[in-house]
C-alpha cells in the first residue's frame, strides 16, 4: 500500500486498486480495459466504441431494460467512455449499494449478449453520431489533423471510427473484439470510497477471481516515424467561422519531458485538464489569450495536452473572430511560438503557470468518482503512482526545462506540424 492505495493482482491477471475515503457514505467502482482506438486496425476503426455501446445491451442476468432502473433505484449513476488508449465503465453509488456495480461489471465482462438486432440498431445510432460530429468544425479539423500528423500509428484514427468501417463491420467482428480484449487479464478494477479494504478485496475475489483470463493481447508496434518537415492541410465547408490549429508531436506520459510540456502548455494556453470530467481554471492569464482574444483577433483560444501510452499531439486552437482573417491569427500564433523559443520564461511566470496546472489537477481529483478515474487512467499508461507523484514532479520543473521542451517540440522543423482550417469560408 502506498499513499493509502492498496494494489493487488488476482491469479487470473485482474489488477485491483482500492482506496478508502470515508468523508461521505459513497463508493465508486470502475472497470478499465486496455483497449481503445489505438488497438484497432484499418477496417475495424471505431470497433472499441461500438463494443462499449453493446455492453449496455445487457446479459441474461442483467437485461438491458432493467439496468438503468436498477442503478437509479439504488441512488446511483453509471456511464462508460472509450478513448484512444482505453475503455472504462463506472458506477458511483451509496456505499451500501455498490455491490450492484461489482456484480454488474463482473457479469458483462464475460456474458454480454450482442443480440444481432441490437447490433443492427446500434449501427444506425453510431453512424448518426458520426454524421452529427461531421457537422462540427472542430471534429472535422481534428480528424484531418490526426490523419496528417500520423501516417503509421493508429492514433491517426478518430475514436468514433471511419464511416466505411461502421457500415461494414459485423456482429462477429464486434463479438470477436469483445472476446479478445474484455477479460480480467486485460482489465483494471478500481474502488474508491467508504468501505473496508479487506472486505472489498474479498468480495472482488469472490465475483471476479474465477473468471477465465482471455488470450494475450497483441502489442501495438507501429511506431510513428520521424517527421521530415511541416505538413499543412486546409478544410473548407459551409458556414461563417474559421479555425486555426497548430499541432506538435508531444511526449508520452512516462517521458520525463511530459512535465515541462505541462508547464509550457499552461504558459501558452492555460493548463489542460486530463480528466474526462473536465477541470475548473481559466486561461485568461495565458500568453495566447492575451495575444489573440484580448486583441480581438480570436473569439477563443485553447491548448490540448494529454497523458498517453505513446507519443501523441499537443494542439493550439483558435477560433477566428469575425472581421479578421485566418492569416492574421496564424501570424499571431507564430509570433507567440517564436517568443517561446527565443525568450526564457521568467521565474514569476513559471511559478504562476505551475500553480494553475496544479489547481487544475486538484479540481479534477476532488470527488471519489474523479479519484477512481485517476487511479485507473494512470494505471493504463504507467501505474497509479504517476497520479500520486504528479504534483512533486511538476514542482521540479525549471525555466531551463521549459526552454528545452519548447525547442524540442515547437522549434525543430522535422517534428513541427501546422494544421490550418479556414472552415466555412463565406463564398457568396
């Protein structure tokens, strides 16, 4: 046990993380699977997200039409998420009712039904979801950016998947993906809240200990080759709003350079939230807000940094204000990048940026649900100790570290990526 987190591994390979928090009679239960769009091949893109949907279609023991009612009747909430590196399911309930969550997740880990009629119905739902995304300029921009940024690594695909794959995947494809990845040896179970560790562990062993492990999960070995110069894409469509996005290759979560990248992000655009439920700070003191929003070149500006298994992207995105041009905003972004490369950050500005990044982290880890998220999330790409050590490692970042990561990630052409979307130019 470290920092009040108990970690165990069952004989079938299930990783278990338990943290007692007795501030309120509430417990959250999470089951994470090491599968996301990173694990998908062309032809099966979007399959992890689709399987997530199918997991709500029920088992014989927990039919679909009783699940929501059962959780709601006990005063709980539940949901699921799929991302590039993982899929996760959770229930947060009164502490004396959390056993429902444990039983539910144990059952659908191995007994989900995938009825053919539900597969067909869900195909329509997910295709409609994708088509809805296509009406959103930020989604279109993100899809093009990733396709240009990654030529080899599966991070190039959106989690929702490609339309062509959503139209052709079969029930057998979905069920095979489920059988290949949904198993105790590929899962992490997390409980945070008002319980006794010994009793919770005994119950987990009772419900999950006899579940048969699945096959060994194939590793992702398609490393992205070094980029040899700037890449640029322009996307146009109907509407009135233009967007500019710069994207750079960023370090993976376990790279020591990730922490200086957090500081650089906070300086440029305001600290990114790593929690799926968001955070609670403002970016109004950031360099890009002052240079683009306060000058009325842009209606908004933000940065995007994420802890990931493999090297991913750092993005800077601005919404062009009416009356200004894409080129003006691009020039303003360029000027701030050049400043970051040429001028070492002051001690005062670094201290403020680190304080804001720490505040974002603190806001995102207050509740038992958020702590359950963090423990499982960090165990996906490293161990839960990443979460426990984050603030200390961030505090150790120096101005020299920030200058070094700026030069490494923003200033070398071969790893520099610019994406431009004058989306929806008015062509009257």
